[in-house]
C-alpha cells in the first residue's frame, strides 16, 4: 500500500509539473507592450479573405493578463493565435466573432461581397512570431485562414492615433489583473459635459447592477472616452440593432487606454443596442438600458447566445445545424453532453415541458426548454427565463460561464 501511495504521489507531481510546463511565461516571449492589428475582412457567404491593413505600436503597456495567455474556451467564430516562430508553440490566443459573420447570413450577404473592419490587440512579442487568423470550417473546427509572419525587429509599425477625451470613472487596480471596460460616449458636444458625467455614472451603475457583475465590482476598471464611434440604428435591416462598422476609428478614439471590453453609449433615447463576442457592446440611453446593457454585455463578455425567438430575422436558422452551437447557453441536442447536462437535477426530462407559471422575475428550475437562438423549434435553452431571453436574472448556466471568464483577467 505504501508503494502504491508513493507511485500515486509521484504521478500527481508529474502531472502538476506537466501542467505548469504548459503555461506560457510572459517575460520569456513578450516585451510588455501592445501590438494592434487593424484587419480587413472581405467576402460573402460564398467565401471571404482577411488581411492586415495596419500594424500599430499602441505605445502602451499590455493591459491583459500576463498569466492567462491561452484561451480555454472553444467559442467565437474566429480565433487569433500567436505562435513562436522558432518552436511553433502557441504563446497567445483569443476567440472572437465579428459583424461579417452575421452579414453573410443576410439575404444580401449570401452573394454580395462586402468589406468589414476588425481590430485585434495582442501582447508585443520579443522576437519573430507567426500570427494565425483562424476561422471555423464546415465542421465547425478552427483552421488557419491567414498566417502572417511578424518580426518586431524589422516590422514597419505605425503608432497609436490621438485618443478621445478620457475620464477615469472607477479604477480598482493594475489593468493586468482587472477587467478593463471603456465606455465610449457618442453624441455629446462641449455644452453637454454635465449630462455626460451623469450618463457615465448611470451606465457604470447599470453595469454593476446585476449579478455576477455586482459581486465582481472590485475586479473592474472603468474608463470613459468621449468621441463619435459612428454607431447607427438599423444594422442589417433591424431597426433596434445599433452597431458601428468603424472599428479602426473606435480604437483610435480609445488610444492607449487599457481596454479588454468596449461599451458604446449612444446619447439617444430610442430603444436600441447590440453586441458581439469579444468585439464590443452598444446601448442607447433608453429607459430599458438597465436591462439592455447587461444583456448585450452577456454577448460581448461571455459569448452567450440570445435565448429568445424571432423567426422574422434573416438568420433565424443559424443554430439549426448538424453541429452543436458554440455558445454555452443553447443547444440543438447534437452534443448535449458538452453543455449543461451535468447540471440538471436528476430525472429532468429532455426536452423539458414548459412551465408558463414561472414568474418573469425568476429563472425557474434548470431544464432543456425548446425555443432559443431565434428559433421556435429545434434549439433549446436552460431556463424558462433569463437575461439572455427576456431580461430576467442570468440563469445558472449563463452565470457559470460569466464567472469562468473573470478568471481570464483577474489571475
């Protein structure tokens, strides 16, 4: 028995050492600065290409985590990987989505090419790397789309543009150990400074008004930037869909401000908003902003899917496919074991019969309820009500993913 115990301890030590060896040591590969890539993506549902239009030295310290450099989540339609040119080792990665992914599912996007802007912020490497821009293939696997060699000793870099007027709204510590949120204020002239201060405060308090963000307030830094992000209503024909196509301008406004997530605050009281995973979120100042912003931030921060039904949308069949949706809070039962099956109470029927008596202010028991991801049939959600469906509290499945995301920025 003693011999078996020693062998087990040795095995555990070896596993721990292997796991530790997998961690990327920031100081070995990175300078501590920030590299900004302004990319162009052009195409339609028939195919697309992506390239870097501008390489920019952001002239600021790396604001992201220096310990959590590899993205553990298989989410986002795209991913950027930085690979050491000598060893081929992946030293940084993050998943994300973009507006092009939605465009190509619109009637126009199925055949008509259009060009979209993307901006990626990466830690500045010390030596030559290969930067892979990856996308999902027909089987939803991430594959290289474009691989770009980058050597900081020879690269011709532009420098950060002048940023907009900045306000430090609530700062709790080192940006490398906090979630850095930049609120970009659109539609304010010089005569509206007092209103801007009031609106900054309102939007900040809305951000921290719902769980799990309320309990993590000390894990955030919040900054304000005054400037025109060029956000407009009517994106892809949806009146309330309020988005911007000007990503490069948006990041020019932000300049050197620490930035993990962007919230565009539009000085307009018409209902509207929108968000994309690891891209940005938008909210107007409508009276419903206290619900719209947490919902949209759920998309941007957590990669959560919409759980409501809207068959009128051009992409209502988005998740009725032969493959499990990427988002953690919806399923088409293709691979439900990979979703929230382990969280279900014993004996829960799959699918779960609806319970129309569940109050709108409560999630209700966890289950597998039909109607989600814009589709009335064939796609399922974890609870009767949720922030991602009808502005109820975040359900346990969504809360779990949001809590997991915090570890990427605060460790």
